């Protein structure tokens, strides 16, 4: 089987390059883990009550992890998805021994570099690659570091983060087809390539693009640079629309629930927005790499779309968005809630509801 990434080297690189966390005592670390687990359960009740979405599966408990563990989990998940796809697309044909040895190690170092960088910035994640139905990860060192930098009340900030991440878990566990749809689109993106060794080479260049952008904040490289076919662009549009919806929905829920249960939510939101505007590295890198910095700002655009739909048809009407892949918003509908409402609910439903 062709070796695209030296995954063991990727994990070792991520562990070696990942920055250390904030200084905490053992007792403080234990308290943080305990509180994050408790607040996750609390957030789950708030999210269910506010959205009306109920999990359809028994999901595993939240995993509170450090930066090294987060990188290792993501490497394991990517390995599970990418390896069989590359094997199928390459027809199990092995490249030359030098190409395989050098290429896989180079890609392993590049992938590990990217994950080391992101491991110091991600607060939480609903990770869907490594198994069904996925797992909720909270990166404790990053949460503590950011709450300290913002001067936020620890309990309030932690619950605020949990509301966002639990909403993502709810999206994937209350909508039975969501995970399979997302993974299917990822596979469709790869399938839409020309395949063979040219695909492997483009994927290697893609990982190199990620690594270069992480190392050089002024880089204008984009993953779109390796998209070669109209079919791939169509898939990327669908994935962009999906991720914008999911992020915007999570932001909308945070803003809807927060004032009811988090006393200092206004100051947290204001401080966090300033942090984003002055250079949240993860968000900037992600938008730049996807080539949608100008066209699509996921959090703001998605939140505005969700608000517009709920304003017109209420929360139950909005939840029809999760009825099937056909009711998901199209990319051009994200800036036009009326267009989505008219398509799914009919033209008569486009007038905002009272109150």
C-alpha cells in the first residue's frame, strides 16, 4: 500500500513542536477537568432546551485533553479516513522506494507542524473522523490560557465554550445523517480528482501549503491552489456552506443561551471578538487556506443567516434545515435567508415573525 504520510512521524513532530500550556498546579488541573465535564453536561441541557434538538445516539462522555493528546487524536482520525482513500485511488500501486520514503516523511513532518500549531489554539472540537458518532474534545490548557488572557470569570468562560462545542455535538448526534454526509463530501472531494500519482502529488503540495501558511503569516497560499476540477470546486462550495451553517448555528446558540446562564457573557463576547479581530491565528489561517477570506466569514455570516431564518420561521422552522442534505443551505443562500426560506418553506413564509 502506498504510504502518503508517515503518521508516526507526524505524531512525533506535533508532540515535539507543540508549545507548553499555562502554569497550573496539579490541584488546579484536576479542578479544571472536573468542572469542564460538569459544565458540558449543564450545557447539553441548555442547548437541547433552546434548539429543540435531541441526540438520537448514545454519545461517549467529553474528553478533556491536553495539546499533545488533541494532536494525536486528530492524527489518528485523519489516518483512518485518508489511508483507505489513498489506497483505493492509487490502486494499491506503490511509488518508487525513494519517492515513498522521502515523500511520506516530508509530508509527515509538514502535517505534524500544522497540528502542533493548531493544538495551541483550538479550545474545543467535535471530532468525527475516528469513529461513529464522533467525540467531543475540550483542550483544557488552551481554555485556561485564553480565559486568563481575557481576564474572564473562569466558570462563565468555560460554560460559554461548552455551549459552543456541545452545539456541534448536538448537530452531529441529533441529525443521524450528518456525519455520513460530511464524510461523504470529503470522499467526494478526493474522488473528483484525476486520481493516481498526480493526486498524491497534489495532496502533498496541499499539506505543504498548510505548513507554509502556518509558518508565514503573510502567505497568500490557498488550498484552492490544488483544486483542479469543477467537480472539486462544487464539493468545496457544499462543504463551505455546511461548515458556515454549523459554526453560525453554534454562535447563535451561544448568544441565545448565554445571557440566561452566564452573568458576564457580554464582556466575554466583547473581549473574544476583539481577540478574533486582532488576529485569532486559527480562524485567519483557516479562512485564508480555504480561499474564502473575503467571500465567507463563517462565524459572522453563519450567525446572521441563522438569525434571519429564525426571525422568519422560528426555531422549529429553522430546524427543517436538518431534515436532509437537500434542505441544507446552498452557498449563495447564506447571504439571503429569504431564498432558503422560500425554497424550503414556500414564498409565503419569508415575512419575519412578530416579536
